[in-house]
């Protein structure tokens, strides 16, 4: 199971369900891109400064980590 794709799928699902969160995150990203200007793509340091993006990712992982662990334990028992 690819954990990165699973996490991203859950993040996108929750953003689709919560339009207000999606809008706030979009504003944060657009503001960061305006501040960066024409310097190119975001680097790690740029992404680290996106506080709301970090909060969205952490909350998604918090909500779904229990289900992921339960699925893994169930899978291992079936082996």
C-alpha cells in the first residue's frame, strides 16, 4: 500500500468536503506565490512556511492514522 498516495487522497477528499478549509488553504498558497514572485517553484523552506498547509496535513493524518494501523494489523493477521 502506498502511504503517500493514500494520505494525499484523504487530504483531497477532506478538502472537497470542507470548502471553507479549501478556500483558506488556497489563499495561503496564492499569497506565498505572490511573495515569492518569479523566483521559480517552491522549495522545502517555502513549504515549511505554509502554516495552514501543515495544519491540514497533520489533521488529516491524525484523523486517519487509526484506520491505517487497523488495516495493517488486519492484513498481517490474514498472512
